[in-house]
C-alpha cells in the first residue's frame, strides 16, 4: 500500500460526522434525548473547522515546498 500525506482536515470532518451520526443513532434508539436541530449546527461547525484546518495545512505545505525549491535553485 502506498503511503499518503496526512490530511488533518479530512480527519476532523470524518470524526465530526461520525459523532453526529452516532448521536443521531442514539437518539433514534431512545438512549439520548437530543433535539434534532442540535446535530445540524454541530455538523456545520465541524465541517467549517475542517475546512479551515485544510486551508491552513495546504498553505503550510505550499510554503514549505516553495522554500525547498528556492534553496535547491541556489
């Protein structure tokens, strides 16, 4: 299996959606009394956080690549 880059934005998105789905499943089973409207802001906020983390990760990696190419050009 080929190795790939670690992508923290995708990890956060997956964990948030997994948590939202688990909470909804527990609510449907009657284990937790959770208003359905509470899951929507949690999922939206988590996806927004994942997007910010993804953009920051991209910017850091792009800057790191530019520094490497500048140092090799000298």
